[in-house]
C-alpha cells in the first residue's frame, strides 16, 4: 500500500516541492527513511511513532519505507513529521481521507501529536501558491509568517488529529489567530535629539534616499554610533517585494514573530569580532549570515578597522552582486544580500587626526598602515564619506539651533523614493539610485552642461576611478531627486563630489 503526500522544503530562501511517499509492505517490522535525510529527518521515525501511539493509532508491524523525492537534494529538519504520519495512517488504512495532490503539509510532531512550528514555512507557502496548490496545512505556531504570503488557503492546526480532520473534510479551515503585531518603534531615538552634526545628518539623508554605501570618519566620542543608530529612523519602508524577501529570510532563520516588524528595513550591527561565517553566512548548516539578515536594510560596521581584513574582503562579492553563494558538502545555496553598508571608523590609530580638541600622536607610517586595513576595492564602493567632528561643549548649552526631526527628514527621503519608483518601476531589476548599472546612467541621469563640466574637472583634479565617477553620478541623481528635479545641475554634482573625498584626504 502506497500513499503519497505533498510537502515542501527550502534551499536558500526558496521553497521547493517534496513528495513524501510511504510504502507499507509485508516483512519484518522496519521503518526506513530514504532520499538523503539528515539526522533530524531520520529522527522523525521516533517522533512519528510516539505521536501515532499516543493518539490511539498503531505502527503497522510491517516494513515501512518512506521516500523523500527528489532524492538528490539533502533533506533537513523536522518538517516532514506531519506528512510522514499522515501518510502512514492512510497507507495502513487507519484513517480514511482522500489523498489530495493540491494540499501541501508541513510540521514537526511533538511526542503527543501536537504540531510544533518549523523554520522556513513562508518560502514553502510561497512555493505552494506559485504552483497552484489549494491549501497548506501548517502548525498554528507558524501562523504569523503564513499571514505574510496571502492568496492561498492556510490551515493552521494545533495537532495531528486536527490536520486529519481537515483532510477528511470533517473540519473547515479556521481563521488564523494572530497575536497583535508590534508597532515598529525605534527605541524613542530621533535626529531631533542631536546637537550639531547638521552636515553629517544631511549626508545621511542623501544616503537613506538613494541607498548609497556610506562611511563616517571621526574621533572617538564624536557621535558616529549615535548618528548611525538614528539612521534607522529615516529609512524608507520596504516595498511589497522587499517585504516578502525580508520575511522569507526571517522565516528560514526562525526569527519571524509578531515582535519582529518585518515591514521595517533591517538594521544589523555585527560586532567586529564576527567571523567570516557569522558575517557572510556558512558553517555546518550553511546558515545565512549578517549580510543576509541585513538584506533590504543596513549593515552597520562600527570600528571598521577592527574587523579582520579577510572578513572585510568577503564583503566584496555580495556588495557587487547583491547575493552570496554558500557551498557545503552536498549543496550550494544562494542567499540574497543586497544591503546598504554603513561604516564608521577613527581617522587614525589614536583617533584624533584633524581634531581641534587634541593633537594626533600617530606617525605617518602608523596612519598609512591603519588606513590600509580597508582595501581599495572596498573603499571604492563607498559613495558617501562623512567627516564627523566632535561638537564643541558650548553648543550643547544653547537651544536656539535649528534641528530636523527624523519625521521631517524621512518625509523628504520619501519624495526621492517616489521619484525613483516612478523612474525605475518596470525597467530592470534596480530600485534605487545606488543600484543603477553603468549602462543605465545616461538614460536616467540627464545632466546640465555645467554639471558635466564640473564632474569632468573634478575627475581630472581628484583622479577618481571610473567606479567613483559612477558613484558620484548616482549620488547626484539622489540629491536631485530630493529636490524633485529631473535634470542634475552643478550644485547637485558639487555636493556629491564633496561626499566622495576618502578618509586619507580629510
Ligand atoms: Zn592619531
């Protein structure tokens, strides 16, 4: 007797179909799972046996073979428990229900038959939706992520019996019981709390509006980290496609919950002691790293020079391609990693080079060695360099300074976002000015003559690379967009060129 149950699994952040075939044949009692199962899948035998027994069923005293097809992809985790249990009940005739090939089942079984949430349900649901399945049976604990997908019937079940009742047509789908979502709140921080730093805040606004990679350079205690944290308050919301991608990443890493507002751009700040695997992903389970968790949002690297050079070098490929390929024994998977880099560093080992408050005690060789930790190719990808100067103590006393609130800054950022959306929607896979490829610059970045002359002159004098020139044009585009200007004028280019000066020239 054979039963075939539809299920799904995940590679990277994409779901794919797995067919769970159960054969019960005469012979000595055995229970075998084939089709490249990992240890957690093999342990499914124990969980399924206990769950069946504890719900009044029996394990057929014959030869049970479970095949997970396709056989050439390694199967991981515990999400096949439910389809295996349901398949055994059907194949042994202990439960009567029609086998449906347009319902997909996924879920881990507790020993008493309750369904426990599993990772990666959202990509599986998205797969089911794409393939035209009618419904997906999931553990009710995965309800939040199921609600992100939409457009397909979701059957949240508390336990195995509920799932069988649904398949047998004895129960109808009950609505998802969702806990109230947590309102995105960023710890009460706001740019209006910042004294001084108006030019740095302006540069951060440009960075937020166009998604440009940015670096802040300044002495210790000048406010780089404080500014970086507030950068999160002026990031535009994710659009529909981005929201789904971010939610899928949270789903496969088991982080999607009502406490994590997945509609907000992620802001990740890994410590400088982070390993290669921690930063870009990898390890035994080829888990996604910080750069994938930052996809669609910001990767903040504070104390950039403290990161090991080889760790920083691993960022080059994802910065270029917007994704990272992780290889391991049996599979290669690609994770999305289109993040905006925000870095902060001191200008020299002692930190006070160029500071009016204290003099720098570093030798030119020490400074050179210090700056050489950041490789040229990495530096070349940073479009906005922001000098952050310490604020004089007296400025904190006076209250008459004009300050911009995060709301006000975000409002202007949104104008630039709308300009970009109108320009790029339906034209290639770029969404923001920072993603514009070289070949698209001419069509999307029309410049007035004097603006182009200024750019040519700056390139000759400051000897910019071709990539820098492209970055300057992208940033000029964003500055023009903030003013809702179609043409880039010389003032836009001048501001963009000013952001381009790298730290050794400060
Ligand atoms: Zn120094």
